[in-house]
C-alpha cells in the first residue's frame, strides 16, 4: 500500500507541475504517509525537505522559504502557518491522490550525484543551513549493510516476520535508515508510535509483536528505570539484583530464562534494541544485555548520511560503536577527533543561496567528536 500511494503521489507532483529540482517540505509526525511522500519525491527527483515535527513554526517557515518549497505535508491545523504554499494533511493523502493510477510509476532519470533531500539540523539563532544528501550518499550506506544481511538471510525465517518499532523521527537520517531503507531488506514491517512514555512503549512492543526497538539512548534508560521502579514497588529488587550479578557470565539462553518474568512484559517476539543519536550509557547497555537482549549501537552524523560505523548484531562489542562500514575511511586527528571520508559524506551544505562543501583537507570531514580505536578496529 505504501508503494501504491508513493506512485500516486509521484503522479500528483507531475500534475501540480512540481518537477525534478523542486522541493517538498515534510513537517509531520512519523506515519506511513510520510514514507510514501518521501519515496514519491525520490521517484521524481523532487527534493524532500524533512522538518522535525516538534520544530517551531518560525523554524519551519524559514526552511520552507530557503528551500522554496512547492508543497508541504503537514497536519491541516498548520496549513495557515505557511501562507502561500499548498499543504496536504497526511490523513487526507490517500484521498488527495486517489484519482491517479496506483500502477508502477516510471521514475525520472536520476544520477547518483543528484540530491535526494536537504536535512536542516539547526538554526535557532542564525539562518538555518541544510545538509544536502544525494542518492549516492544513501546508497553508499545501504549497500554494505545489504551485502551483510544477504549472508544471514536464511536465518531470518526463524524469527519472521521481523517487526521494527521506530521511535526516531523520520526527519533525522538515522530514523530514515531504520524506518525506510533497511527494514525492506529483511522483509520487515515498521510500526510508528509517537510516544516517549515507557509504559506505552512496552505495551506497544507487546501488542504489535515487535522484534526490534529503534530509539535514542535516553529512551532505553527510561525503560530501564521503569523496570527498576516496578521491581522496587513489587518487593523483588533484591532477588533481581542477586540474579543480575549471577548473569554476568551466563549464556544468553540461561539469562533469557532467568529474567523471563520481565521479558514476558515485552512479549516473546522481542529480541533487540538499536540505539543511535548519542552515546549509550554503559550501565544501560549492560542491563539490557544481561536480560538477554541484543543491543546494537551505530554512530554517524547527518553530514555522513547517518552511519559511519555499526555494531554487528551477531557480534556486538559492548562499550563500542562498532566497526567502520565499507566504503568510508576513518582516522583520528592528533587530539583524537574523528575524521571521516567516503561515499556517505554529504555533497555540501545549503544556506539558501549556495552550496558550500562540508569537507576539507583532501576530503576529510571533521566530526567534532572524540574517539579511540581498539585492537579489533
């Protein structure tokens, strides 16, 4: 259904004379319609311009003006906030494009270097600057993961169907990777929930038979605190603490059985957590590991199309952000700053007038983050 609406939306863009190089603003909560619009833009060469759903009206307006957007996806109560630009409510999208054929749309000619989206990441005190990501940037990050997934595809049937609960905003590139680009490689379903309440999240994981939770570290910490509060209120904190100490070196199946009472709250389909957007606290990572869950950390920035490195889900190295993905190089500056170059590095930054390079010094991008490499890379 998402693909059908994407094809219909691509035809709607053509009908509105919105063509390759024009821009569409996406200012909406996570939903299937968001994904359909994004893919419809990709099919036509139209630039997607995502804005965080929680962004202020002023910020969204400035971005819309900079990108000269021709259409906005947003709830209808925001339509009047962006005067002069036609808007479509996600709830009305199917009806709005329903007069178009749902048959496969023939994409326009796309070059790898063509821009796919402009992601604006700041701008509270100055004019916002957007990071321009190309089709090649995204493909450069998806391809090595797809190659690795192919090695393990035969095991997927043991846990099929995989279901991802994505709590990261689709306006962020990491949210797009786990909400749009990677799940189809596994034949997986994506569930969106616009909540940060730990009780509601646990209920959603159980109700939707979720396999993988995608969230920021702060949310994983909140879930941990929720479980610890429940143990305290139930008078089981000391019993749990003793079992937790014993679990340090136990096989995961033993840990899985030991903590079955907690695991039952999430449902037996729940297997793993993927964390990104910030560093995950070591104690929180260890907590979920001892309960028998896989915890996968990734590292990257908007300017690197999200991923620079990623932990392998079957060979996680706790306390690290994994190994560098193929297709990019990483080195450490003299002060420990992480430098990266390769296929994922953005083509430039857009300030509304011109495209400025994000790299310098032979193509190296300076992340501003400090890091270290261990013996295993």
